[in-house]
């Protein structure tokens, strides 16, 4: 008869978001460190059965899909880290809320050729209080700006780490993630009242 | 199942879908039109695991596919990606399986707070060891 599987309980799951403008390298970054090929999950936007229909100008039977790519890193047998690339289109902010809920932190990839593309993500995480770091993706090792110039251009607080990276490079992305988690650790430590 | 966008009626105003948004589909056929998984929403990183054998009867082939996948613990996001169904659809199916006592679910800590220091240190240690 059916036996209840006695494997150990599933690991604790944590998630980190990877945000940035279209083509900034989100999926590339996820793929660089994931132990599985990045998977794609889709959320369907549909007007069917929703209470909050706003069908102005939209055929009521229309649905559309938003793709989110993600990867996985097994930290140890009881701890698994998921990396979620956020949907690139800004009109899907409501999906960001779901992604950001319970997230450990976020990496905002900045492309120095299109810095403005990362403003929206930075604003979002700042307002939400989600810890984040800025990873300046250097294509072809071409670094035109210093991180200080990027910090000024993006108007980023001094405590937010900014680092250069190559989203294709495993070691480089690993360093970005470590920097993020160390940043979170500093925030958590400073929030703990001294005993 | 995938409709050609050019066949869609209505050219009033700018379309809110486009190439980036992906294909226009009718994904809720599998759930019999149900879109609401109930008040029991599964987080993307909730883990689910089958608690019955594969031989058990399920409501549909899609339920069966999920049961097969969750013979080991899987995150909801991973289940959705691997059965190639939209998240909302998978959530409805997971609720069915849960109601039928065929899967168990493990949620991430229900909190807006950041993980504790020990967990963060474990993550840093694990990343360094990659």
C-alpha cells in the first residue's frame, strides 16, 4: 500500500531576486551560478474570473504570459537558494511584489550603456526596504566608468554595495551574491539590539 | 492552443500585450476554468512532495505529472516550469492534490523579516564553497 515517504523534510528555501533592464544579463547571471539550467516559469495574466477587471480596450478572453527565469543553488542539505530573474517589463510590477515577498535580497544589474534602465528596480527595492547590491555588468571587460561614477549617476546611498561583474562568469557572480548576503548580514546585525 | 495574435479582434488603442509578453494562450482549460486556488496560495518557493505512490488515481493527467515530479521535494516554481504550465494553473492543481491528501507542502518561513544570522552565515559559507 502507499507508504508515506520518509525522506527528510524538504530544505529551507531562500530566494534572491535578480533585476535589471531588458538585456542587462539577468538570465545570464542566474545561469552562471545555478546548478540547473535556468528554468522558466510563466504567470498568466487573465481577465477571466477576476474581481478587478479592467478590460478597457482589451478583449475579455485575452490572456498573456509573463516569463520569469530562475535557477537553484543547494547551499547544504537543509538550505536551498533560488535566484529569480524579475520580469523585464515594468508594467508587471504586481509580480514583483510576489517575488519580493520573503526575498533575502536583490541584485540590480546595471548596464553602463543604459543606466537609466535600472532606476525602476532601484526605486522599487529602496521603497520596499529589500536589501540590494548593484552589479555593474561589464561586457567584454569594458569598464568605462568607475563604481563611484556609477554610484553618483544612480544616486545610490553610500551603504549600498556597488561592484563590477561579468554576468557570464561563475566566480564573478558568486562574488556578487556573497557581497549581497554579507550586506544583509550587516543589516541584520545592526538591527539586533546589543545585549 | 496558441492563438495567432493577428487573429485577435479589436484594434482600439495600444495593445497591452506584445512580442515580449509571449504567446496568447488559454491556459485554464486544465483546471476546468477554475482560476482561484482558494485562500491556500502556494508560495513560489514552497516545497511540495508526493505522499502517495505513483499508482494512485489522480483527477487528471496533469495531476499525475505533478505527482510524478514530486516524488522528491520540489519548489512550486520548479514544478510549474517542469510540467510547463502557468503558475496560476499549477497552484490550482496543487490545491487539488493537497485536498486529496496526495501531496504535503512545506512553506518558507512566513515572514517579512530577514533570515537569522546563522542562516546568513551558512549561505555565505555555502556560496564560498561553490
